[in-house]
């Protein structure tokens, strides 16, 4: 089983950031970093209209994100709970000059994932703040 530390770099802002979350019950959330900043799309239901929306990034977001992620234990590349057939898929990809980090899961999350997800909530994306 491969596991590795999220960050071995002092660079706070990755050149690529992509996070997605999909529920068996129909919602999809995609969050990605572009040259202009973050953008996201959220859809709910079987035939949603998907629209990308821009997100303002506070100046200290990357500092907070970096410190939260530096405190995380090692994450595996894959997390999977076999006995669940109607859960949530998630995937995270970060690219830095010296490495690429990818981790994903199905109804299973690494230790520290709540802190990571909470940090994304700092972006003010309503769907990241909802607990249901």
C-alpha cells in the first residue's frame, strides 16, 4: 500500500488544483484552479444544467491551505469502502513544480480530510459548506 505526505515543498500555491465530489444520490461538485482563480460547478439531479462560477480567493487562503495540509498525516492514493454501494466519490489532484499529488476515495476518507474540506469552505462555495 502506497502512502505519502501531501507536502514536501515550501511553495504554497499549486500550479494545478482539482477537487471533485460526486454522490450516488445525484450531486456533483467540481472545483479547479485556473489562471484567473478558482472556479466551480455544482449540479444536483439527473439532468442538471452545469454552469461554471468564479470564486474570489482571499489573500490568505493559500497560507491557511498550506498550513492545514502540512499538518496532515500521510494520505494513500486510494480509499474505498467495499460494503457501500450508494456513497460519495471524491478526488483531489495537486501539481507543484517538484511533484504531483493524487488521492481519491469512495465513501472512505483519510485522517484530516475534514480539515481539508473545511479549508475549501473558506472559498465561500455554499455547496462546500452544506453538511447534508
